[in-house]
C-alpha cells in the first residue's frame, strides 16, 4: 500500500514539475535569437537613418547650387529621405522590443560608420592615392574599430529577456534601485540645469550630459512602449494599462527636451564634437539606466560583462576617430573686414584701415562705381590767382596758390 501510494504521488507531481518548467519565458537559444533579431533591426534602422539624412542634405545642397526656385519639400529626393527616415526610426523603435536596452543603445555607432563611408564614397574632390590615404586614415581606422566593437557588443551582450507587461513594468518602476537611480539623476540634472541657465556654463560636456540624462529616460520608456505594443500584437492586450500611457507621455516629453538641448549645442559647437561626446555620454548613461531599471546584467558572468565593456570602449574609440577626422565647418561672416579684402588697394592712416580707393575693381560702401564718368571722380578746381607784386590797391585773396616748377 505504501509503495502504491508513493507511486501515485510521483505521478501526480510529474505534470506540476513539467508545467513549472514550461512557465519559463525563453530558453537560451531563443534568447540569443531575439538578441540577433533586435540587433539586426537596430543596425538596419541606423543605416537607413544615415542614408535618409544624407539624401535630405543632398537635396538642400542641390537646390542651393542651382537656379531652381522650388522649396525643398517639393523635391522627390527630400520626400524619399523623409520616407527612409521614418522607416529607419520604426526599425530602431521595434528593436527595443526584442533585445535588451543595454545592447540596442550602443549600436547607434552604425549611423556614424555609415555617414563616414557615404562621405568617402560620394566625395567630390579628387585626391591622389597617397593623399587620400593620409586624409582618411583616421576614418578607416575608426570604422574598423567601431565594427569590431559592434561585433563584441552583439556577441557578449546581455541575454536577459522579460515580457513587457504592465505588471512587470510597474514592478520595475517602483523598485528601490530604480528609485535611487532616479533620485540621483534628478539631482544631477537640476544642478547642471542651474549652472547652464543661471551661471551661463555653456561647456559642451554640460549640455550633452543634460541630453544624455534625458536620453536615458527616453530609452527606458521606448523599450516599455515598444515591448507592450509587441505583447499586445501577440494577443495579450497591454494598452489598457495606465502605465503604458504614462510611459508614452514621458517618451514624447523627454525626446522633445532632448532635441531642444541638442539644437542649442549645435549652435555653439561643431557637429563632430557633438557626435563623439554625445555618443559616449548617452551610451554610458543609457546602459546604466537599463541595468538599473530592466536588470539587464542579472545572471551574466564576469567574462561576458568585461567583454561587453571592452566592446563599448572600442566602439567609443572608433566613433571618436571617425568624428575627429571630419572637416570643421567655417562659420559664415555676414560682413567684410575692410583690411581683409583680397585685391583691394587700402589706404591706412596710423594703422587704421579707411575707405578703399574708388578706382578699384569694385566699390565698397559706394552706391555705384562707374569709371566712364570722370566728372564724378575728378577733384573740384579752384581759380588760380597770381600774386601781383607792386600793386597796393588790389586786395589779396583769402588764399594763395603758388605754382612750383618741376625743378623746385
């Protein structure tokens, strides 16, 4: 009897154990498959975004260099770029639903690599082979390092996967590690904003660190929104949770403020500096936010974490070298310095530049310059009155003009 009861008990517990195993969301192989899908979507999205931005830039340049009076939004090239831009953003947005946040964020280096390659391929200047290699050696080295770093990121990226349901996101939102992280981030953000607005501290690190702090919240909310949409498409509706709309509003708000600070930074600093420093700061802060909110590195061994960090450092160095080699844009000066006009004959009085000669090739500060009108430029003549010696009754003129011979 006891043996029969024990056999029945084992048979009753067997389905429960099997059910407990099947509750696990993913196996390791399927998790790596999702990582690959998310990484490919992110790479595709950033590549298409880079092509789209270069197409729109090409449209503006072509209109500026031609006599076409059409607006830029009336050209097919600009609309093609806009369509590709939306497609690329959709690819990046959907990638957050498959792969961890800490893996997707560093892959934005692909856009920098693509921009560098497109700039080299479609360059208009002609270089000799030696000059070409010397000019673009940093870009080649930077692209190679960025590609190696991207490979390490995909290979040793975190493998934590969790369904983005309303309950899971709410549980992460009220967890004490994320609340502590948010408190520290809010304090740092308020201090930086105070120094930037009140003390006029316009250092590029300060502005881009504000962008990075906002961008980390954008990345966290984007993953939540994208994940809940994908889960809803799969059949488990999540759009009726209030947390979805809270995350959606936070995503839009942080993205708008992030774009505002980026626009202010672009007015003060060169785009290459913004690209390199912004990528490093934004990636570092976003990875920290993902590790705190979504616990991306939970259960990862030390080797994978170290190799992932090495991939980030190599990608940082590659992006820095690529942006370091870009030509700095020369700001347009809306005025012409008087003493810096090429080909002009300047007159100086005690080291101060004055009005140039009117007989030059063109006039500056004059209404017109017509050399066929000599009466305008010939000086006014005064009648010469010879001094009469010996005549006492004639009154002398108020001025005298004495004629000197060439011998004198």
